[in-house]
């Protein structure tokens, strides 16, 4: 199980903002998850997950277009959570719950959850050779996703790193737990992938990087 690498707080983050975040109705951590888990929508609605939500653009987009489903999102970086909190308040996305827990700590809380769709958009590629072991997507990670999936689950992955793209394909197709249903390059087709053009996608496009979008199914 990989530890989280990196800073959780930006230098601009204030203690007041963190405390406000911790009290927010749709934010959860290990301390209050059992209370959140009792929400009726988490029992009866179809569930979706975004791993590493960044500033929250995609998961917010998903929650607003699918009001009859519930969305969970995790990202250890607190600044992204603060931005997402503000957007939830502004737009009234009451079917979206988020946390600053990393994926594996979150998984320990939601082991019984099965997800309809799982989004992993532009995970950190850790490009240096000595840091490759820090990458989120590997064989063990895909095994964990498989346990959180049904035969109808879809997993959407995006990356602009060529070496990581190869690793993603190998990890998902190993042992035939998933099949590659769709592969798009340098495109964001909402009708096919139904994802939002996040700032990471726009940055990669502006820098003329090759962006790979994958859709995997069980």
C-alpha cells in the first residue's frame, strides 16, 4: 500500500479555513464518516467515485448532471477541498461528498461500496525513474478497484505522460480484470467519455502534449 507523497496544505491555507472545511456538511474524514455513511442517499443511490479530484471541476460537473446518483471524491491536497466546498455552496450540489484522505485510507472506510463509475484524471506521473514506485496506478491498485466494481462498472483514466499511459494499460489489462472499451487521444468527447475539461487537460492541450483518455470496463 503506497503512502501519500506531497504537501497537504498550501502556504496560503489558513487554520480558520481548515476548521470551516472540517465542519462542512459534505466533507468527511475518518472521524465523522460513520455519521455520513448513514445518509440515505449513500444507501439507496448509485455511487460514483473520483480519485484525485484536483479543484473538483469534473466531480462537480458529474454531480450536477446526475442528481439521482451520489458522488464521492478524495484528494489529500486541502486547497482543492476548499475550492470544491465553495462551489458546492454556490451551486447546491447536495449529492457530492469529499475528503482529504488518500485513496487507500478512503478504501478502508468504504470497502463495502460498489461504484458505477470511477474517475482518475491526470494522476501525478512521478516522471523521475526513482519515483515511479510512487505512481497511484499499478497492479495492486487495479486489484483494489476490481473489488469495488461490479460487471457494469466503468473506470475513466486520463494522463498526458506517455510512460504512465503504457503502465495504465498494462495494469488494467493484467489478469483480464478489466477490458479496454475506449481509447481517445487528444480529444475530450463528452458524448463518449462524459468528463469535464479540467484545468489539467487545458494545460496539457496548451502545451501541445499528447493526452490519452481510457475507458475500462469489467
